[in-house]
């Protein structure tokens, strides 16, 4: 959305029309950047959403029958997000070690998603009551053969006693949206039982945005929603024709950890 509220609200409406369950923004403010990232201040300032924008986003989501969600990395914002009407929060991979942030969000009755990225699972904060853990490949974009989707089941089994009783798990798909088979990782994750599929979505020309290569457009989003609504038998029949070995390549792990280590240092503590 490039920090433009009108664009964001248009995205909410189009995402709703495509059939999504929820829409997520990011709650960050350029003035909170760590000294190491200060040279990015102007870039982030242009793209941040004001608190008034957050409120307008929540209202637009409710008008369009979708759930408003945001990513957060600062404990100080939790109360304000609660007051604005957010019930779901995501903790990104770079913050997945941040036990105080996650624990306080759970204590404030948020339904919390935690993304695992390329981390070893033993490094993820040990907090009970998390709503769902997400498998995430932190390459932007990742190749299809780097999706490593069986890690979703590893996550499910590892954190079974930590999540809420529903034991949800999900997949943040950052594979290349220009690939002819761009839909395969998300389709397979859905067929494997993921409760949530997260994709970057835009209504802006993808060449004009930083995450354009991992962002999908309206028609693509509509196809993902259509597949997700299929019954499980039909999904499993689709899965029978997919070479699952395609999703077992682990070579990106080292690069993922380096990416996460860099983003850990982005915000003040």
C-alpha cells in the first residue's frame, strides 16, 4: 500500500471480494528503528500507517466481513491495538524469540500467530496459549523447491502442547508469484491441513513495490480462496498428482537464518 490509506482500504475490499478470512497489516513506526537501521528512516516513514489509519483499517475490515490482523514487534503498542479492536496479532520470525512480547499478547487475550522462519524450533519462545504457529521460508522470493512444507507437521507436533486446544498451524508463502506454478506451495499446504495460508497481496503494479516478486494480485488470490474452499477429498486427489519431493529442499536454511538475524536488529528494545 506504500503508506497510502486509500490504497490499503481498496486492498481490503478486493481481498474480501476474493474470499479471504482475514487481512493483515504491519504496525511499525520509523522513529522506533534501531541506530543500525537509521539510514532506512525515510523509507519506513513514507510507508508507515498512522494510528488513525489503523482505526480506519479495522472499520473497513468489519464493513467487508474480514478479520483485521496486524504484525507487531513492540510491547508498547499492544494496549492501543486492543483498544482499536484488533483481536489477532502476528509475531514475525525475527521476533519469535521475544517471550515477553508473546506472553503479554497472550495475557491480553489476543489470538497470537507466531512465525518460525528459518529458526531451529528450540529457539522459539516457550509460551503456552499461542493460537497458531506458522511455517515460513524467509527468502524473498523463495524457489518452489525451497518451500519445505513437511516442516508444518514438524511444527504441529513440536508445539502441540503450547497452542490453544484447536492446535492450528499455517504457512507463510513467500515463493515467487511470477512462477508458472506459483500456486503449488499454497495449494499443497492447504491440502496438508494448514488452517491458515498467508500471502502478500497488492493492487499496485508489482514492479513498483519491494515485495513485488512475492505478492499476488486479485485473480491469483481468488484462485487460492477457491481451492481452499474445496472439500478435503478433492484436495487430496490434487495432492496425489504433486511430486512432494519438490518441497523437501533444505538448502535455504543458512540464508534464512542470516536474514532473520539481520531483521532482529531492526527495532529498538
